[in-house]
C-alpha cells in the first residue's frame, strides 16, 4: 500500500468532530465539507508541472497527527502581555497549538485595530469576517488546503480599519509543536489604510513535523500594505503554505518571502490585481543547504486594467539542496494597459546542488508591457579572486558576495525589520544553529 493511500485509510477512520461550543454553524458546515474534500480528493498528479519536482507525500500528515482539531471549546485562548516590548512594533502576536497571545501598542488600540485569534474573530466580528474568510482559499481549493480548512486551530485575524496608518510593523509568530501544526491567517486592510506585517513560522524544537498554513489577505481601495513571510523552521520540519492576496483599486502591495530554514517547503503564492491602478511587488530570498528542498510557485493575475506587477526571486543553493520555481504572469482580456515583470536569479554554490526554473506568461491582451527572465550560474570567480588578492579568505569572500547578492531583497523589507533580516541571513551563511526560541526572547 502506498504512503498516500495508507494516510487516507487512516484518516477515513476518523469521523469529523461534532460542532464545538461557540462555533458558528456555517463555519462547522464549511469545515466538514473541507474534511470530505480532503478524504476524497486524490493527491496532486506528479505529471502536473507544479508538482513535477516535489513529491506530495512529503506533506501528508503522520498517523499520530490530530487532524480533526478536537478541543473542548471553540475559543480556548489566553490573552495577555507578551514578553516582547512594543518599542519598535505596532503589535505582536504569538499563535501556538496551546494558546494565542496578542498585544497592541497604544496607537493601534486607539485606531481600533483588531488582532486576535481567528476563532474569536469569526464569532465576534462575523459580519465583517465571514465575507472575507475562505473567499480566496475555500474548502475545495485543493487537497492540502482542504485539510488545513478542516483542521486549523489557533489561527490569527488582523483587521486594520480604513484610514488607519501604522508606522511600525505588526509581528506575527506561529510557533509549531508536535507532528502536525495547522494554522490560518486572515488579514483585512481597510480603504486608505497603511500597515506592515511580518508573518514568521517558528518551531519549538528541530524535530520532524509538518506546518500547514493558509493566508488570505484582502486590501481595499488605496490601501498600502507591506507583507513579509518568513520560513524560519529549524531541523527537518516541513512547511506547506498557500497564500492568496486580492487587492482593489490603487492598492500598493509590497510582499517579500524569506526562505531561511525548513527541511522542505512548498509555497503557493498569488495576487489578484482586481482594481484599476493596483500595484504588486514581490521579492523573494532563498538560501538552501544540506538536503533542503524548496518549491515555490508565484502568480500575478491582472483582472483590472492599468495595473502593475513586478517580481524578483533570488536563490542560492549549496551542498545537495534543491530549489524549484514556477512563476506565472496572467493578464486577462479586459485588463488593458498593464505592465508585468518577472525575474528569477539563481546561484549554484556546489556541483551537487540543483535549480529548476519555469517562467510562464498567459496574456490574453495585446496592450501590455510584459517580460520575464531567468539566470543560473556560479559565483563569479574573478570577483572571488579579487577579494582573495586583498587578503580576504575565500569563505568570507563568498559570504560578502552573497550578502550583496541578497541585499536587493532585504532592502524591500520594512525598515524596522531590515536589520533582523540581515542577521538571520548572516547566521545561515555562517552556519550558526538556532533552537527555535531565539526570536521569542
């Protein structure tokens, strides 16, 4: 019996849980539908190019995983002050399987920003949240997304009201424990609001385990949003992440993905530019070593005219690490006068490392400006020789060059987080270990 068939057989012995105290009936019905979808949807076909380089069985939960998310109450959370001081943040939140803690600075509280666990948010802010929840990643979106819908717990909800400007970022931290950690995030940014969000995945220990995450972001007219996703999972933990963003008229969305650490990761990220004048810029950084395996898919979908998108993904792999990237620019027939650019640059730091890159265009419109490009190669030997001739050891010279190579991505981060990003990168470059608690102090 194959691993995937065996996992489904195990799951089928688990009936979906009963409705929990305080859980809205519509939400329980949605999650039960997702459970059935998870059970009866076959794993992704390896013939499909989005799974050509990654085995879906890598992201199936283990037999001892609690897939149904059983708890005695719908919202069993602990609110209180976090240990982190808010001197450089607008808010901070920690989500773990056991609790959700959040804290807002005084300015965010006055502006009526909502940062809470998703369970409470769905119950207490139903009229606002129900319209946006699962609107982009629903119960039947895909097999792994269906499992997330059925099993997530300790999710987070962030609502930034219209005309609210938060100058300091909001730092969200998902602390994974156990064999399976399903989590979810819903971000709603009101009209003409401005916010920066750091969404970081951490683990309490380097042991094996799965993290399943779905992120939905909706930004209303003229909002300005910076969103940074950080994979900072130690050891062999694996991350499956699906993120969908929908931005309205004149929205400016600047996204970044920092793939710092994980045993393996499958990231499916997409933005719909649904309003005239919408702008989306995405910058990605991946530094992989050992036997790490990363598979990224990005998509900019232009459904409104006069919209702009730009993507820069910088990758460096060494040892026997693997990076697979598929990037799609889609421009629909009614979306005239759009501009879209996509660039993927890859460095091979060893003969055994591997890179695959597939840029794609799907344009049903003649009135566009669009381009894409891919490069793959080693570090420039003449530049390394120059540094060595100035007395800099080869390994240190490589670190200097790689730090410069990734600076174009790090420079797009919110200014309060740029030094943190550089520190994480240098720790990876120097091979320093991390136990998963460092950023929680």
